[in-house]
C-alpha cells in the first residue's frame, strides 16, 4: 500500500485503488498537489533526506512541510488499517513512512510492524539539528523491529535514543 506516484489533481488525496500483478495485490492512492509538495518534496526529501546524509547545508525545514508529512502518514494509516487482518505483518520502508506505525498504533492496530531505513542514519549531533527530532525518534519506537543498512547506522540511531533518553 502506498502512494501511486501521481497527483489526484484535487484538494484532497484519492481513495485506495487495488491492482493485481500475479500473486501481489497493490493498494495505491493518489495524493493532492499540496500533499506531494509538503510531504514528499518538502519534509521527506528537502529535510530528512539531506539531514540523514549529513548535508545540513541542503536541509530545508518548514513547519508546513513537517505538518504535511505527518498528515500524509496519518492518511496512509487511515487507508491501511481497515484492510489489515489480525495476522498481517506490516513492513514500512524508508524515511517517508517513519510516523506510520505510531499512527497505526493510535488507531488501535496491534499487528507486528517492521521498518527498514534505506538511507544512512546520522549521529546525534547531526540528527538533533532537526527541530522535531524527538518526535521522529519516538515515532520509530512504535515499530516492533527496525532495520538499518549498516551497523554504524544502527549505532547512530541507538546513540540518538540514548542521548534523548528514549527507551530507558
């Protein structure tokens, strides 16, 4: 389940559409132009991506983009939750979906939820430059398991949790 890659052309995101490809069923939704600008182009790719790649010089933080990022993750959770079966395992991939598990948990979803980060995770001194770093860290703790590309990235994440006092 995820974004179709296109705009709904409307002020509101679209509803899920289901597509079959062999044994795989895809549930896709369009996003509004505002959602694409704030969630995808904004916070995910103008804030998180450069920050996680240690490029503070390219990091562009805007509150409206951060709000859009959380809004779209809430929307994804609202779209996904009604389709989950009790024994479904949910896997979220990458920085675009960090808040997804927290949103699902707030809706009462008890399924096992895993997350894999496909980009680097920076050390605390870099990550804490993000004004909402604690919210992002707490969002990741809603997952049952988190995977990183390297041990170095996992160690950086652990150091962020430790310095922020999360999980103690």
